[in-house]
């Protein structure tokens, strides 16, 4: 499956999270001798300047959220491992705390850096299959942020005080669901929104020779519902407000009850997957714009790289 590096257009708010190395003195390039040069890590974002959609968790588009962990491995290029599973915690302001202090090789050799954000259990650099799980409650950032599976690597990095940037790739799929209320409904009538019919676990294997955008994802486990935000948009232009959710890439069969708007008075408005089914791909974002009426839902969908594709019409059943 082809993964696409993040870019930002009018239809996409995709992120490229970066890691930077900084020495104690950022104004002086270290001499290539036996001195110890510290390798410090911080997160940042490179985003093209374009109109941004009102995402549910806008902060996650600019940095790794506070409290999230990133696991880092550093090898001397062509040599042995220097640091294994160094676990750093994001501060939410672009930096990290904790972990073991890291240094470039005193020999002056280059390094290879690997980093992953996952809730899979990690010890040594993983060469066996791992399983990452998305949360069944993504109504708030504490459930959404850990669901995101990110991987980055940078090889043959020379010792320097200049920034060394690692681009993280999203390995899962993202949905953005916007809801506008039509005839007969008010915000108080909406009890909640769920995404159904998808497997919640992602099996994957990391290999140092594999590019981040070539990591294969396999959906596993049983199907489950994911509760998402229920923010209501006033329209699909300036008043749009998306409810974000991360799902595992997979094919969802025709007829599956996929998006459900639950009503306080009882009953559901359901969008079912259209004929032929839908395959959700890694590193792609799917925007769903829903108009909810008591008679049912009407929907259009746009697929982007997390560059707009054809709109997909949809129908709903009560």
C-alpha cells in the first residue's frame, strides 16, 4: 500500500511532525574531535500556508500533544546500537522531557535515528509484528491522540548543532465528520455520533531498511464502535466544524452501518457504506459532510492525502 507524505491544501490539514537536534551552544559548530555533542530531541511541525479546516483537535496539527510518548532508537551508522527504546514525553510546547541523555558518537561517526509513537508494547527495536489499537472513545484528545500511529526515520546524520529533522508519517486513516442539521432537528436532539463496522487493531512490523511510507498495516481483531464528537456545524463553508477520528486502514463492506447519528428521542440516522464498499488507506484523510434531517441523512465524502478526489454521494436509512 502506497503511503503519501503529508502536505497541506485547502482540503487537507496533514501534518509532518519533526525532531530536532540541538547542542548546548547553538551558535558554534562543534569541531569533529572527541568532544561529546549532545543529541537533544524536540517536536515541531512544517505546514504549508493554506486555509485550515476547523479540526476537532487543532493542537495536534501543530505538535505532538502534551503527555504523549515517543520511542527513539539511535544507531551509529554502519555500527552498533547506541540508544534503545529511549522513551520521551512531549511537553505540548514542542519539546520533550524524560528519557536518557543522548550524544553523538565521540568518534565523529554519523547516526541513524528511528522514532515511533504507538500504544503497542515495545522493548528492543521491533522486528516482530506489533499491534496498535485505536480508542473506542475519541470524543476528546485523551482518546484521539494515543490512537495516532506515527513513524519516522533519518539515516546517516552527521554530528552537528544544526537542526536534524525527522518527518513522521501517519500509518492509519483519519476521518473528519461535519454535521449540519436540516428540517426538524436542533442541537439538543443529538445524543451522539458513532463510527461502526471497523476493526480497531492494526498489525504492523517495523524494519530499519523499510521507508516510513512503506510500512504495511493489517486490520485485525473484531469490529467495534468508536464514539466521536458531536459538534454541529452551521454550514459547510465558514461555519464548518469537523469531528475527528482515527481508524485502522481496511476495507469496509457494502451495507455496513458506518456513521450513526443517535437521537435523544430514540432512533438512529444511519449512513451505510455504498455499493462496492470502501477501502480506507493509510495516510489518507476522509472528509464527510452530513446533513441530518428527521427523514434521514444526506452525505458527500472527499478523500485527501491526511488533494481532493471525487465526491461520493451517499444515502441514509432511519
